[in-house]
C-alpha cells in the first residue's frame, strides 16, 4: 500500500517529507543534452543535473543512505555526528540531521567558499574550519579528515561522536549503485557508452561505474582528477590526498587530469552558452569529457564514433555556493562600468 501511495504522490509531485525528493530511479534527476559546448561529430553528451536534489548536490544520496543505515543499526543512538566535508556532504548531512533531531559537527578545509560555511551554520551545524597542517605530511590536503577522526577516537570527545565516514563507508557506493547508476541506464535507454565523473570521495564513480559495467562491460568509465594545488572544491588529487578506501579502480578505464584554468573557463561557457548555473567541479568534468570525446572522435586516435551511443557526465552541484570564487575569476569583467 505504501508503494502505491508513493507512486501516486510522485505523479502529483506531492511529498510527505523533503527527504522523499532525494532522487531515485522512480524520481530521477534530469539529463540535459549539451548542445553548444559538446564537440561536433561525436556522441551526444548529456549532463546529469544532480543539483535538482533537495539539498543541492549529488551528496544528498550518499548522506541519506549512510544515515539511514546507521540509524537502522542503532549506531546513532544517543550520539552526535561528526564528518569532514568540502561542503556538499556536510550540507546534506546537516539538513538530514536537523530532520532527525541530531547535532552535527563538520570539519572543513580553510579554503572552502564562505557561502558553504554560512549554509552549514544556517542548518544548525557546528563548523570547524581546518588548516591543512593538522594532517600527516604525506597527505597535505586531509587536515579536515584528520580532525574529524580525532573527535571520534580520543580526547575529551571520545564516545560522544560517530562519523558516517564517506571516504570509507560502503553505503556511499551503494547509494549510487542502487540509484544514480540505474537512473543513467534507464534515462539513456541503455545507450550510454561513456561515463564521466570526478575523483572526490569516489562513491559516485565506484557505484555508478560498477552498475554500468555490470550492464555493459564495454561502457568506458572516465575519472577526472584535478592537478596538485588545485582550487576545485569537491574534487581530489590522489597524489596529495589519501586515496579513499571505497575507490574501485577496476571500474575505471581512463583518468583525465584537469587544470583550474580550463575548468573555470568551461564553467563560464556552461553558464553563458548552455544556461546552466553549475559549480566549478562540473566545469572540470565537462572540459575533460569534451577533450576525451574530441580526441577519440576525430583527433589523435582516429577512432570511429558509436552513433547509437551517448555520453553522460555528472554535474555534482550548482554554482550558487561559489559566487565568491566566481567573483575572483571574473576579475575586471565582474566590476561595474562607470
């Protein structure tokens, strides 16, 4: 009976709780064709707009799956939650924790846009900006992760906190294996041939890649990795950060490395040519996808294109949380004319 009610509510776009807006195969986030920035003469390139999730990003899925599993296992009983985040997972966890009546503390890298910190505090989270030098020397970008672990493992906080630990939690992968992957397969009617996603927690690329490879082993999964010292929130360079335990490299066929400049240039193009208000990680992913398809479609490889296939790239979040970053990128172009 409950399933029938949910089906009726989906048809009416009527929901009993904001959590029901988090995407599922029955209620997927949209795919939008890129008509202007995509390379001509190659497969159609679609962008999966994950910012249609209610808390604004693809991390809504993982946050829901992780907290739901912890709740079912009794792990959350009488505990507070702590989690390291670059913004999106923290925002989703903060919203869900508020709905559950739970307190959340987030540890975040110093350089995260101020907009993210404000949103986290608005949702009731306690925010700890974290300098990189709190982490081990061999992982110079993991200070927020090290601090969150310290809350759980020792000192005056011991026994007070539990951590979903998105970098090691298999429920992060399961969220995408059970929802995002099936959505892409269904929405492309099984025609997806190339899939593009960034290195972050690696739950997205592992879960979706695993599902798609099971459906069709010929599908090419392409990971996007920023260069060292990058300024692309949500993405990780695995040479300067610890490789997430949930990453399954066996599902990845290619790795494309992207500099900040072309990533932000593509972000601007997506705004102005496609009308898509996306975050900078989307710019990096789309830039890599365009270069990959261009090169295999008629560039150096000279490979034949699959006219019946399509390519899908993930757009993890929208651009509203990065206005301060974009103001710097625009420079004089963003200043009023006198």
